[in-house]
C-alpha cells in the first residue's frame, strides 16, 4: 500500500484543515511529487510532476475507495510542472465561500485559484506560537499575505498588529479573515512595498514582536539570497527593548546556516533562541530543506 493511501486510511476526518500526506518530505520513495490535504469538506491532491490520464485515474480511484468520511467525496486535483498550474474538480462541489478552521480560527481559502490557497498549512505551529506569546504586545507582520499571523496574534491578546504586504488583494482577504473571527479591531493593513516603507513602519513602532515570512524567490517582491540581508539591517531598529523576531524561510536550497550567518553579520544584536518545529506530518528526510522558523530576541 502506498504511503499516501496508508495515510488517508488512518486519517481522522474532523473540522480542522490539515495536511494528510507529505510526499515532498522525501520519506516515501516514488511519491515525492505527491501531497494530500484536507480542506473540509474538500480533499486536495497535488502533484508536482505531470501525471498521464491513466496515472491520475488510478490515484483518484484509490482515494475514492479509501475515503471514509460520512460526507460525499469532494476531490480537487492540482498539477504543477515547469511553472504551469492546472487545477480541476474531480468530483463533488467546492463551496463558493470556502472557510476552513485551524485550531479555533477561521480562514477563507480558494483552492481553484493558483498555487497559493490562502493559508500555508506548514506554518500552523508558527501561528500557534504567536497566539501563545502575543498577549499585550504590539506586533509587526511583514509579508502578511492573508494575515494568518495577525488573526493568531489578536486571538492571543495582542494590543495591535500592523500587517504589511505588497498585495492589496491578499490583505483584503486578510481583513475578511479578521471579520470571520469577530476581530473587527486591532489590526492595520498597509499595502506597500516594505523596502520603501521604513519611515512609516518606524513611526508606528516600536514593536514587541516582528514576524517576517517572505516568499523565497518572487521577482519584484523578495529574493531571499539578496533581500534577506536588506531586511535584517532594518529589523533591530524597529524592535522594542527585549523584543522578539520570527524569521521564516521556505527555500529547500537554503539551510538554517544561511539565515543564521546573515543575522550574525547584519543584525548582531539579535540572539538566536530556538527553531520552532514544523507539524509532524511535514517531516522531511532533510529538515534543512523544510520550512525554517527561527526565533530571535533583541539583546
């Protein structure tokens, strides 16, 4: 039995959004291209290489035969190859206004539009940490996307969160996420280029907690190999005394040492505290290739 089907067979269906199977971690030979996610009431199958029609049908049939939820199967298939993304509904119906739950938070998602679905599931532990440590803090959420960290921070008792992202569309979904969670107050949304907005961010600061979760390689926005250093030069001046930073990096080709060396050289006032573990389902044959969330403190 394949790793994917075995994971699905032992999966407990509930109302929580989560990854079911993570082939990308390299722990299942021959299935490195496959991932399976549960976005209630939808199962999302993703392949990072092209599958022919026969291969697709075998997988679809295996999933249908193994699916054990009481509701009718809704299966979405996304195929990514060489920069191209094709998404299709195999069976069932995706909700028009699709809202999922993680922990006690609600998030709007969109499985049929592009590669990013509105919530990065591997960051669940990062959001949990923020919720547990945000009480009475002023938070700066850089590269905020749809503001998952902001929702977590305000639910955890943050006094204020400043969300900044170049994408006004993503921030609009972020506002919706706050309203979904009955959090109409406490968050700002700034649709600006971070590297052109230091003055504004300084005026709104200082911050007790800064979260930086940039794309690893997005031309026109952020390329980690050249832009992380530019970001790190500015962060200490935005932090309050003893403030903390979460630095995130999701680039398989760059390990923790890449980021830690840059911090040591560029922002030596930041002291490394810990790496926040990823959810166990995202285990990787080489953890340096998986999502890296590093916690630092201003000394």
